[in-house]
């Protein structure tokens, strides 16, 4: 028996091909998706890769998309999964290269990350730059929850739907994420934030 | 209501994600506790700071690059599917050739009828076979058997 997905029915009604429907949705959403990807990854090149990877995955599984729901919510679910995959992949490399104790000197590696400096976002406000740095240091699941809620203005229920978890877990992740961010800001700039925040 | 309880709910409170009764409890405590009230304000600052992070322009070619990547992925998907189809064609041709060859070989080597050799059947007894043959040719013969053998006991 042949099952017709919701997107097939939608395409039949609109008279558009799968490619045309997807490209229209891409054009409508890619700027917003890039905005989130940039804050998730912290680097323009990483954000571009993340957005591209997310749209390619979305296209492959487009038959599973339910057009009665917002496309961006569905895309963000794909994007956050892709982001966590990427963090897990690259995280191992970063930890082993920078945080390991040097076998000869006994000190930790102190190598300036030139690629990061070169591509670091030129945020106009100092606070924005510090926030972005703090976001980068956060636990990925906390960062995703905080950004979906604060940057995208989503309710906890929507965040829970995207992250496929309970509202209680989302509440905890947002709370702990903001706490991590606050701690980072105080540690990074105690002169500026200590008096204000603690 | 204590500070620990309140602080664990400050984020949900400022996001309006608490039940009305919980929100009221937090509100009452914040009105009484300067420390928790400060934490609430600072959490609000962080939330607003993130909300107000500026959008960064993607650049003029990004949309085209994305579309090209998606189209390429679509083409690759088609090629993969085509690849499977194309791989099936020679497999099907080989299977068909094998079938035809087997059928032809079977026709060429059609075995001779094998007599069952069961006693009482015409095939088992050549004489009975001949009688059956004669009867078929001359149904009125009444089964007369011509024998070159003399009477028994002679």
C-alpha cells in the first residue's frame, strides 16, 4: 500500500515540485537559520557549514516534514542535532590539543588559535562579543536551549519539541545555561561583572 | 519559600513559564529578598543581551551557494537511485540468459521414456506389449497370440 506524506499532499495542492517547494522554504528561512547557526557555532565559516549541512539533511528527509507546522522549527531540530554532532566530533580534537599537559614541560599547551582570531566575529558591542564567547563555552545542550528560547523567542514547549525532551528538562537547561553564562562573564571580566552580578 | 527555591525558578519566572501560583510565590520572595532580586535582574539582562544579539549579513552569494548545495545533493541522490537501477539491468540480463540457457539445455537432452519395469505392465513384458500393439491394430483379433513355441510339455 502506498502512503502519501503530508508534504506530497501539500505539493499536489500547490502544484509545485519537491525541489520548488523546498527552495521556496529555503529562501524564506535561510537568513534566520544563519542567525541561529552563527550564535550556536560562534564562527561565520562554521555557521555557513552548519546551515548548509542542515538544509541538505532537511532536503533528504523532506518527505517527513509536516507542512502544517513551521518549517523553521523542523529545520532547527535538524540543525541542533547537526550542531551537537559537530561539537562532539571537533570537541575531542580541541580538548586533546589544547588542554593536554605538555609531555616535556608539564604545562598545558598555550597555542594561540589563529584561525579563531582571523574569523572571529566583529561584533560592534563589547558585551555582544563577551556573550558570544560565553555561549561558545557553554554545554551544547544548554546553549541550544538558551538560544532557542532567547534568540528565537520560543516557548519552553516549542524548545522541548525541537530538542525532543520534556519541558522540565528544558527549564533546567535554560536555568543552568544562563547560570553558566553568568559565571563565565564574571570569571572573564571580574572587574566589570563581579560587582554587578554577585 | 527560600532563596534556593526561588533562584532555581528565576529563569522560568522571567520567561513566564511558571504556573500562576509558583509565579506568585517567586514574586513575593523577590519583593522581600535583595539578593534574589539582583540575580533576577541580572538573569534578565543576560536574556535580553542574547535576544538583542545582532543579525549578521550572510553575504550576497550565500543563498546561491545553499541552493547549489541542495541541488547537488538532490542530483547525487538521483544518481544513487539510478546507480541501483542500472546495476539491476545487467543482473536481470544475466538471470534471463541463464534461464534461457537452462531451458534450451533441457530440451536438447530430453531423456528417453523410462519404463517403469513394474510387473504386469506392458512395458515390463515385451510379449504383452506386442499383444497390446496387435490388438490396437486389429481389434477383432480377440487377442490371438501367435506363438512359435510348441505346446507345453512337448
